[in-house]
C-alpha cells in the first residue's frame, strides 16, 4: 500500500514524464529502490534524497507535503 508521500513521488515522476529507469538513474538508486519509495518506504527517505527528487522532477518541495492536491 502506497503512503501519501510515496503517491506524490510517483505522481511527480509521471508529471515530469520520467520512466522509472530514468528517475532511478538520476537519483543514483536502483529501480527497485525507487519503487519502494513510491509504494511503502517513502517515510524512510532522507531530506537530501527528497530534495533531489524534487529537483529531478522539477516540483517544489511543498508538492510533497501540501494537504491540497497540487495542479499537475
């Protein structure tokens, strides 16, 4: 089951039109690790990794935390 943060990471990847392979390469992680972030282990992300995800997907960091749904 995906966490809210994991769901937002996946959405940010889709909006940025990145494949899992492309995003994993940009982050320097395996595709399996990326899928774990998107599904259940996002709570274990470091702040630095989340900032990198925001940078790679070109989303503001607030996108990952706002209660209201951001426009894509």
